[in-house]
């Protein structure tokens, strides 16, 4: 069912909990869960017998997504898509999560098991579930309140700024930039805050630190695999600490925010590197996300065809490379380099391309990237030139 009164009435009439799945059309793991679980006949029967199922596209109903994502983040410590939430017939959430594999694994409980457990609890301990749901909602409401005791005044803008800066600096990754270990999202709003904080405190050590954090993060992102070095633009987020292996969908709203943030970095630093990345993003949007009628496409799918004759899409297929593909495309020798060096050797050295692929099996559970390379800048042009016997400036 779509999100609407028909589904709500059915849940109340049949006294069934609602299973709500929220995703979006370009999300890789949304496609995976659809293929693994929603198209599974046995799982479909469990859903139909015990739940009223609702599917929501977060691009169409961001309001619904926002409400239940807050619940999932508060109760599980994380969030993402596909988002899976179980609701009472009056739309109060009581269990939430994200992607579930169809069957139990070593590290994760399977979707079938989750469904059967919730169905059993609804029949045997419905009152306890409802009571627990109400307690969670009340706790969330209390957390969202801004309370001022007695004659106290709300915190000053300066105090709020200082608290925000402290939170970002305490979670900052000094080596790779960003504000968590993994997964890592670009979060341009955080970087823009740091630029503003620097502008207000530019003569202080804290101001200098804020600027360094923002610029370093932007450089590491641009060097990483989250940045499409061939197709341009930025992928949704990185699955690892190093900005190396992304989930490959590209969102219009990310491109817009990042183009503005990289432009601001150039204005502040004067470093042409940031201007080049801003141009890179805008070229991608104008070429691939712009419609001839004048509008924009909201996103580019994470899944694509590996070859022109393929009939099955794979995650990131259009954005990853095998070493032999690069050798076939760049066979020309490089004059002045070590004997036998080709353009492919220069490219592979600079972008960390390996003959067997550079994606760890831990980051590729479905082996869709096996033997492939996600391009990421591993060497500076100067170091690449040195290793291949080229004069500085040739790369």
C-alpha cells in the first residue's frame, strides 16, 4: 500500500501492525532488500498474513521519512535506507531498523526471523508492545524539548557556537578528515559551520583549527573514491573511514551543497584545487542531472550495467575499473619514463589501481566489486613522477 488512509483503516480493522519500508529509487541496498526479501514468496506470505505493508519513497514523502528516521536513530543508534519500521495501527512506532538480510547470518538477524518474532509478540504481548512504544515516544519528546529552569536564560549564541565546535572537534578524524569512523557522509552543513566559526574567530587557535578541519576534510573527500574521478560529482557516502569505497548513488542535493562548499573553500583559501572540484561538480550536474526541458533529476542510480550488452545491473559497475580495462584504454608509452612505462602505469600508480582490485572483501559482501578498483588518489603527482622516473611536472 502507499502511505494513506486505506492502509491505516485496514490495519485498524484487522488489528494488525503496520510494516513501513522507506527508501528511494537510486538506493542500492533498497534494491537488494527488494530482491532478497520483498520478492521472496515465503516472506511475502508472512508479511501479508501478519502485517499491513506500506512502501514510501523518501523523495516523495520526506515528512514521513523524517518522523520515523528520528525514531530509528534514537532507538538503534544509527539510521539509513532502506528504513524498516513497525507501527501500531495508529501509526506509533515500536520497532525499527534499516536493511535486514532475508535469513539469519553470523552477525545479523534475518528479516524472516524479525517478522515472525514481531508477529508473535503482537499476538501474545500486544499491551506490552504498546506500552513500550508510548514510553519511547514520551522519551523522544522530552529529549527534543529545550528547557530553562527557574530564572535561567537560554544559552547565548556564543555558547551554542562553542558547544557545536567542541562536538565537531571531538569527533574529528585528524588523518582522513570527516567526523566519524564509518560510514562517512560529506555533511557540507558541518563544514560550512566551521567556515563561519573561523570567520568569527579567525585570530584564535580555535578559529585556525576550524578552518584546518574543514579544508582537510574537503581535500580528503576529493581525493577519495567518494569522488568520481572520471564521471565527476560525488557519491552519497563512504562505507569506510578513508573515503575509499562509496555507495554509488549520486544525489542532486549533495552536489548542490558541495559545489557551494568547495566554492567557499576556494574563496577563503585561494587554493585553485577547491575551485577545480566545484567546477567538476557543476559540470557533472549540467551534463548528467539536467533535463532538456529545464529541470533537474533528483539522483543517479547506484546500480548500473557493467557492459553495453549486460542484462543485469550491479552496484557501481559504471564507476569501477579492472586493471586490464585501463591497460587497454591507455597503452601508449610515456616518453622520458622508465623503459616500458605506459600511460596506464602512470594512471594506475596515481589512483591506486591493483591488478586484483583494490576493494576489500569486507566492503563487498555480495562480491559485486571483486577484481575491480575504485579510483582514489594514492600518490601526489610529484611522487607518481618520481616512482616512474619522470621529471617533476610531467604528471
